[in-house]
């Protein structure tokens, strides 16, 4: 879900996604874990990959959101919000002040 959300903001490449996730407080993702997920998202038709030449190095593979990815991201966000609300209800009810 987080990768789709980043790609929805703007087309980007794997290393940049890892950096953005870290900057936003998600320290669990590494470059090595992102690329297999991106491949899976591409196979599922949720993102599209394309190559962009870089000045002096190999071409970078960028990812953009596919139409199916937009719909899926919206559904996943709704599911996440419902789950987070339920978890918050449970843990906040467990406080013994």
C-alpha cells in the first residue's frame, strides 16, 4: 500500500521509494525488499514500469500507477483506515489511568 501511495504522488524509481519511506518514518523497507514488491505490483497490473535514461549511468526503471492501481489503492486505504480505527479503539480502551 505504501509503495502504491508513493507512486500515486509521482512516478518514481525503487531507490527513491526506499529513501522516501525512510524519510517519512517507515524504517522497515530496504531497497532489497522493494524491488520484489514492485515486480509483483507490476505483474498484478497495479503499476507500470518504464525506463528513463540517466546522464552517465544505466537507465532507471520508473514506476507509475496504472488505472487498476488507483482503484486498489483507494480500497486499501479504506481498509487500512477501518483497521486503524478498530485497533485504536481497542488500545485506547485498555488504558487504565
